[in-house]
């Protein structure tokens, strides 16, 4: 970004919001004020995910494997939206920390327009290429078709997912984590009965199985996104709706400069999981593939907590840097880490203790899938303190705009370490336990690299805010 562009954004009085911001909005929130509502909101998604897993699990291992494959591919398709969200979080938090609330609103508008444009391209890709992409997991023909149906339906509702994702990120970056909580709570309350109706077929509707899970989610998110957008346009949030002045090359470039490494990281992240699951599906069968996805869903409650502290660290680091207080930014990052380690470690231990009972609840009497699931839970549950590092410190770095180093850590940890060790286990014809165990090397390496980067402190100066130079 050249100096002329920076001055254009800084000096332009473009579309000021002209709305008063109260003192509570200007005050810097605490870690728990940001983390708690984010944890509660994502916990509601986790509960819905568990209910969805339970419902689909009644249809058998093939349906569970199809659900997991469909979700994995859809998450991969969201990499661009996650990148835009990373740029939104960093720039809105910095603008808010520096007291430029108009710029925070303009960044939000620009982010939503970019997300909407990309969401259509992603939806087109997902709808027409669902089956060829899902085939990489080595699924049997019936499971493959179920997975493809799930992906197509999720793609149809992609615009709703994009709006919810980006606008919620902007609100949290301004310190308002409660509004996204209320909206997400409503979305999930609606999703639960719709899951039952569309999966099993009630109210005169046919039983749609795995595809029904996607339809229920799509309708729920469409309603939630509609409510969120209406409230935003009616100026009910601290981040205001602006109709002009947001389209500036410097601002869009800043979003993309921060976002593209996050997009690459998500691309690498999803590629690594594709390879990892391809090895499991092709070498060990549907039961081992389903067990991985069930185990992840069971341990999702731990990851929900981690995501809350990731949001808190990201927001506070960005706001403190915007206020030109790098020491406070560093303290916020470390506090988020220790709280995440304690919380995720405790929950992970509890789930490991009851691993067999939980696996049996979700799967039923399929002994082979239960055994694989228990093995996976033991491994991933033990790694929760290290996964907390990835959430908290990775989030803090992204909040500072340092999105390149998490990309490097993901390449080395996931692609090189996890996939390399998993491929070696398959080549040596070891049991699937040793393929699952490859994730230990991944989290140890990533955790070490992220802590080293945060301690070095280069992130404090890595991304200057274009609006304040």
C-alpha cells in the first residue's frame, strides 16, 4: 500500500456514521467478557453438532462417514471467507482501539461485500463438483452419493453462512460478543427441530437423511443472517451500516493483504485433513473414517472453549495495538493462552475418562467403530493443552495481522509432520491407532513454533493500520 493510498483513507471524511458511541462501547473489554459469550455461542453450535451426529448415527456408519466427508469439504470451501474474516477482525479491532469508529464500520461494509461476492463462486464450485471432490476419500458408492448431496445443499445456502460469519466477526472485533451470541442461540434453537424433521421426515416431508442435516442448517442460518442484517441496517449495533465511502482501494487491499495468508493457511489446513482422511478411508475403511469424525464431534466442546479464547485474544491484541499499547497486547495474548490451556485440558481429561460411554451413545452397538472412536478420543483428548496454544496464540497473532507465520506453522505441523507420519504408518501397515497418533507430532510442533513466534514480538509491528499513518 503506497503513502498516497494511506492518506486517502486517513483524510477522507467518507460517510461518517454520525451516531454516538456510549462509554461502555469505548471501554476495553476483559478476556472473559469476550470469551464467555463466544464460548456459549459456539457451545450451542457444538450441541447442535452432537445432536446431528446422534440423529445421523441412527442411520448407520455410512451416513456418519458421509456427514463427516461433506462437512470437511464444505469447511475447505470456506477458506476464502475465513480469510476475509481474519482481515475484518484485525482491521476492525485496530480501528476500534484507535477510536476511529467510522473506519471500523467502513471495513465491515467492505468485508461483507467481498464475502458475498466470493460466496457465490464457492457455492457454484460446491454444487457442481461435489461428487468428484468427495470421491478422494475412498468412500463406497452409497456413502459418496450421500456426501455429495450434503455438500450441494450446504452450497445452496452459502451466502447466509458468509453474512453470519463476517458480520459476527466484525461485532466481536469491536468488543460486542453478546449480539452474535443471541443470534447464534436463535439459529440453533431453530436448527434442532428442523434436524429431526428433515433427517427422519415429518410434517408431510420425506426423510432426507444426511441431506436433511444440511437443509436444516441452511434454513436456520438464513433466518439468523436475515435478522442480523436487518438489525445492522437499522443501526442497532455499535458497528454501523454505511452505504457509501467504504469502497477504497487501500482499505480493500489491507483486507486482502491480511487475509490471503489466512486463506492459504485454511487451504493448507483443509488439504492436510483431506490427505489424512484419504489415508484413513482408503487404508482402513468406513468405520475408521466415521470414528475420526465422531471423535472430533465429541471433543468439539473443548474446541469451542478454545475458539472463545482465540476470539478474545485476537480482539484484545488488535485493540491494544490500535491504541499503541503493545505491552498490553502481549499480556492479553498470554492470559488467553493460560486460560485456554486450563479450560481445554480439564474438559479433555473429563471426556477421555468417559470416552467409551460417549462413543457407545453416539454409535450404538457397532463394536469396531466404537473401538476406533475410543482410541482417537484418547489421543486427541490428551492433546487439548497443545491445541489450546494453536487457538489462543494463533488467534493473538492473527489479531495483530500476523497471518503469515500461522500459515508456516500449519504447513510444517499438519502437512509435513501429521501427514508424513500417517503415510509412514500406512506404508508400514500399522494399525489405524498409529495413523491417529500422527496428530501428536502435529500439535507438538505447531505449539512450539507459535509460542516461539509470540515470544519474539515481531507481530507488534508487522501490520500497520492503513487509516492511521
